[in-house]
């Protein structure tokens, strides 16, 4: 049975995510994205939400397969680059009590896979497309992380 996306609230389907800072290395951010199965990570400075960093944006900063760098040199590069270079403003934010259908429409309109859930200017979670899909299918969301 499909969930009523007009009745469900963003807070009920958001996921807790690791938060990175602009100084987090690209290597660390890529590892977190892959381990957690997330399309993006929120970037914060203290309590201030700055934007999101996606796996795609991080991969643009990594050396290509055509590079002449050996694996150790590539690793050294990734340990020096930070997510500050790949952070982009979010394609909007949503309040925790916003109907899930509103969040889904915003994600679709903006073409984003993750939407920050913000309350009082503070990031409290992330709504991701796989959680929306689970809600629409009437299934619980099971994150890769646990």
C-alpha cells in the first residue's frame, strides 16, 4: 500500500548524516558518502549550514585514470584537497513539518537527490530520494549504514 505523501512529514523520513566541514578532505568525504550510501553530505561551519557536497562533485576533483600519478601520489592529492572546493548551495531546504509531497516536489523541480531539513536555521537531517521512494512504496527506509 502506498503511503499518503501529503500526510507524511519530512522529519519522519529524513536521515541523520555525518556532517563535514569545509576543511574535510575529499578522501574522507568520499569514504563517508560510500559507507553511508548517501547522495550528498551536508557541509557546516559550526552550526551554520553552508551547502552540500555530492559524490559527483568530489569525483571531479580526483585525478583521472589517465593520470601518470601512482596510487600513492593520487592518495596524497586527495588528502590535501578539501570539500570547500566542491560545496554547492542546496537546491532549497525544507522544514521538518513540511509534507513529504512538498519536499518531493521541490526535489523534483530542483533536480536534487538530497534536501536539507532545517529548523530555526539549523540543519537537523537530510531527506534523500531513496527515503522518498521507500515512503511512496509504503516501505520502511533501510539505510546502508544500518
